[in-house]
C-alpha cells in the first residue's frame, strides 16, 4: 500500500472520518457493555460480593454519560459545521475518557473478586468474569479499531490488571491469569491489524475520490477547450479569407437577419459548383487555383441584383441567395443564365486561358423546406444531380427530387444484393508508426462498383447503408473479408494489424462481440491483430450500457477499440475514461487545419491520451510538414495520402522518418 501524502485539510478530514467510525460503533458497544455488566454483577453478587450491585449502578451511570456524549456528537455532525482540529481533539478526548473509565470499572470488578480461598461460587464468578472481559476485549478489537491508542488502552486496562492480580494474589487461578495475558497480546495485535486495514481502506477511498476529481477537472477544461475550438473552427469568422465573401456562417447570419425583418419572405437559393476547377487546380497549382476562385467570384458577384448575396460554401462551391418580392421565378432563371454565361466566359491568367463552367442547383425557401439550411441542402442535392447527369446547367430541386429519391431507392436495393458479391471490395490504407516509419496497420475501406452506375462513393453508399440498416450486413462482410485478407499477408505482414470500421448500429443491434469471436475463429486471425474503429457516437446516452459492455468484451478478447473521427462529435470526453479504448484517431479536418485551430485539438487529444493511457493517430496526413508538426505534438501514428492512398493490395513498405528533426534524433542518441 503506498503511503499517502495528505495536506493539512485532508488530514483533518481523515481524522474526522476515524472519529465518525468510532462514534458509529459506540451505540452497539454501550448496549453490549450494559448487558455484560448486568450479567457480571449478578454472577459476582451470587458469589457473595453484594457490592457488585453498587458497581452496576456506577457502570450504568457511566454508560448513560457516554450515551449522552454519543447523542451530542450525532447532533453536532448533523449541523454539518466545519470540523476544525480543536473540535476533533475534543471528541477524540471524550470518546477516549469514556472508554478508559469503562475499562477501569471492569478492572475494579475483576480485581474485587479475587479471593485467596477458592470457594466454588467465587471460582465460578471469576471464570465468568474473565470470559466476559475477554469477550469485551475481543469485541473492542473491531469496534474501537478506528481509535488506535484509546482502543489499545481499553483492551489493556480490561485484561492486564485482572490477569496480574489473579496471577499474584490467587494461587488457584494462575491458568486463567496466563490465559488472560495471552488474550491480551492477541487482542492488541488484532486491534492493531484492524486499525491498519481501516486506514488503508480510507486511503484507497481518498485516492479514488481525488482521482475522480482530477479526471473531472481535466475533462472539464479540455472538453470546453475542444468544444470552443471545434466551434471556432466552424465559425471562425463570417468571411472567407480568400475571396472576402461571406462564408457559411455569414450566409446563415444574413438569412437569420432577413427572416427576422420579413416574415412572409421567399428566398431563391442557387448552389453553384464550378466545373473543371479541380483540373485547373491540379495542373496549374494552388496559387493559380486561388486566383481563379477570386476572379470567378468577382464575375458572379457582378451579375447579382441588389439585395442578393453570394457566399463561399467551401472549395469551389458557392451559394447565391436572393429574396423574391412577388412571383418572379423568371428572374431566377434569368439570373442563373447570366451566372452560367459569366463563368463560361474564358479569361487569361498568367498567360494561360482559363475555361471554367458552373453547375447550379436551385431550391426555394419556404416552398421546398421550412428550414433555410435544408433548402441549401436541397439545392446541393439538385447540383449533385446536375453534375451526375449533364453539367453546366441549372436544375431545380423539385425537378430532381423524384430522381434523387429513385436513385436512393435503386441503390438501396442493389446494395442489399451487392453484399457478398464481387461488386463490393475492400481497399487498404496503411497506418504508420511516427517513431519508426514502419507500417503498423492497414485500414480496410469499402468500395462499391455498381454494374451500371459505376463506382459509388463511400460517402453515398455508407450513408445509405446506415439509413437503411444495411450497414450491419455490410459491416459483417467487411470484417470477415478484412480478417481473411490480413491472414494472408505473409511474412512481412504477419505482425501488421487490420483496422475495420464498425457502425454504432452493429455494436447495438447485433451481438457484435460474439460475431467478432466467430469471425476470428473462422479466419484464424489473432485477436491482437484486430482494431475496431467506431466514431464518437459510441458515447451516446441512448445506447451507453450495451455498447460499453460490448467494448469491454472486445477488450477482454484482446481486440483493440479506436475512436474514429475524433473531435467531430461534441462533448464526449467525460465518457472517455469509462471506455477502455486503445486509441483515438483525430479527424482529418483537424489535420488539414493543423497550422491553425486543428493544432489545439491534436494537443488536447495527446494530453487526454497520455492521461488515460492510449495512443493518438492522425488521419488525412497529406504532407511531410503536417507529419513533422504532428510528430512534435506527440502523435503516435500517421495515416493519409502522404503515406499511401487506399489500395486493393496492402503494401507494407517502410518510410524514412524524415519528419523527425535532427535535434530530436540527437536527443534520442
Ligand atoms: P474514415 O473511416 O474516416 O476513413 C478515412 C477516409 O479518409 C477514407 O475515405 C480515406 O480514403 C480518406 N483519406 C485517407 N487519407 C486521406 C488524406 O490524406 N486526405 C483526404 N482528404 N482523405 C483521406 P473513404 O474511403 O471515402 O471512406 C469514407 C468513410 O466511409 C470512412 O471514413 C468510413 O467512415 C466509411 N467507411 C468506409 N468503409 C466502411 C466500412 O466497411 N464500414 C463502415 N461502417 N464504414 C465504412
Ligand atoms: Ca476509419
Ligand atoms: Ca476517420
């Protein structure tokens, strides 16, 4: 047992707990004492010592005083006034005096019955008395365990004088005297042991309480920090730095203010997605790409009538919102045509002729939805449809709605049939140790090649599978396939782990832990090589208990459990210490933003991870500069395009640890 270092305040608390325990035991002790006193007085009086009745009166009076003391103590603790050191000493003293006075009375009784002549009734009285006193001393090893010296003194006064007197004055009772002395030693040792056990359990309790308080503190500050930063990341300002247009937040603020002032307002929302921008960006570089965006947004802005707003939604996506006075749908179509015309117009930048195009999705507030955000989403869906079918035109949500629904329906049906066929495959993306540059795991990612529609993005079909609960079957297939593939990685890959994504629905609905055991048995993969990635939805109140049980069972099996997309789900940290997870994977958006706010998230993640004893993985690492910063922040593992894109064949080759700086190497040597 480690010894605790208490502060003065903690020490007082400790003492007051001991006194409290002692007083809690006082009432039963008094009962036993009075009952024993009656029995003893009767026996002793029967042996011819009538004065024993007077002794009984004294003992009853003393017990009454001690009872009164107990009542006073209880009422003083009920008032919950702070217990200062002087108060503690006071109660300790009261308790001790009562205890010793009682022991002295017993000793007097015992010595009083000592008799040189061994009459039969005298012997019976002495035997009975020694039994009673020994029983009291035995009981005291427990009930007075909280008070070290007082308890020991009590036991000693009870047994020692009587035993000595018997040994010295009564020639016939030496055996009882010897027994009394042996009892005394045993009782003292037992009392001391009980006292130590009690102290240790209080120490443990104190340790637990302070640990929990520490965790609460840590969680509190980190959680609010992460919440703040996540929010800040999303809402950093109302303006986009590059184009100086309002960003998403700015657009929402604009809509909010507009709707506050005009209740019966209609708003047309145009979701603009540039065509061919990605090729220009890839071919001519990010600097030119940025200038193209500035130029194009300026051109679009010039087309807008007064009252309309242009916002940058992100990347090469823009949103135009225009309040509509009366029935003016024609003006919307006219505006779309003007925008398309302006963007299509080629322009020269750095000697290069730039030819862009734009696809537009249209939706109307409040006709298409009562929420402005959902209207933007509807316009976004419409533009996806434009890009999928015929780019460079404008299409309204109502026209595409039926089509979108049909696509969802068709995809959902074909997905059910695709599971288990070669339409669905897995690709593998390496996870690298930040310290050695070696591949330590591969993450399995699902791909769907639809026979007629071609490759469907995981974003689309995983979401669809989630919405329609097909994710359980899909996830089981992926788990089985990944485990099976991993067993065939040969010599170079025999130690490499396999990370498989699991939806929270799998953990809740199916008996996931049993499924994992079954698949491990079928494929022969060692549990230690399997990592299950679950998002922060794991911590949702809704399914806390079954999920916690499942995670614990997986950990007992030896399977690792990682938190995926860390930082995107809100307010999960207070749950983290309840879950025996082995790693957290910081979401790629924060890595992308590592130069700014993402850094705080990574820092916090590392801090939490060190506290709870798990690892931090950074996903979406695209450059060596990011790797360097992440390494310096203490991230344990990397994953991202810099190290390898997801590929059909898992590749195990190591990387030179170029992100480790010279100074770090020098320090390590
Ligand atoms: P995830 O688990 O967060 O997987 C990482 C995603 O980030 C993958 O997208 C990966 O291709 C992408 N990525 C990796 N490195 C980089 C990088 O350096 N930069 C950028 N920009 N992206 C990078 P992917 O394959 O499209 O998967 C999307 C999501 O679909 C996954 O996100 C995962 O949540 C889900 N998913 C995929 N397969 C499964 C599966 O078998 N079961 C379940 N439940 N979900 C799956
Ligand atoms: Ca993942
Ligand atoms: Ca992720």
